[in-house]
C-alpha cells in the first residue's frame, strides 16, 4: 500500500533552492551491469538540516518512526534507455521488515515512481510512503530532471505498522 502526504506550500520553494545549492556526485544506479543508468546523488548525513526539517516534522507526526537510517537527494536526468536497463531499476530499500520509505518530490516531473502496480507522477511538495521491503523503481524522465529526497525510517518496534495492510488513506493537502 502506498500512502500520500503533502508539504505545506510555503516550504516548497525553500527546499528547491536548498537542493539547487547542493553538490552532487554522479553515480551509476546499479553497479552490476555495464549499461547502468546514471544519476546525481547527495547524501544527507544527519537529521535536522533546514532542507529536510519540514519533511521530518510531517513524517514524525504521521508515521510511527524512530529515526531516519538514510536520507539522500537523487537527481535523475532524461536518458535514452532500453527496457532491459529500466528493468534493472527494480529494488527494495531494505530487505527486512520494520522500515518505511518516504519519497519527497522536489519538482514536478514526468519520471513516475512505480511501487508494485501503483504509479505516482511527481508533483512538487508531494510525498509517498510505503514499507521499505516493497519492490519499486523510478521511471526515467523524458522532459525534465526528476529530483527527490529519499528517506528510510526505522519504525518503532513496540508498535510497528504494516503499511501494506492499511486501508489506503491520504491526508488533506495543506495550504
């Protein structure tokens, strides 16, 4: 099950400006294949930066989480690819249970996120979250870059929710 959250519109342009000021590394999406897809990545080494604070506040209020085990910004540029290359993008953020992945969309893009049979088109300020052991992948953008902030949170052990079993719910968009 994939669920949606929305960031207050007043934060969106600030986050976009912060992301534009980051230094990125150019890395292969998957090192196992010679025909890898490349993206720019910037790791965020601790919680509490102005870039992620508004997102963390919503996550802490909405999700039953302890802390983030990984935060990174991914920038995926339009690329010509084969169907085989795209199939290599399927992955799990964590193999074991007890973690939730959250994707914050920095910009509008045509590079959809696919989680199982669910497809989400990126809209700035929107977030999706799901259990980290679910297979998912990006679709490569064709018109403009796809920029996301990817979080992996550890769930509170004493009250773990299985987001796959929840009846889908969506918060109201904040203005």
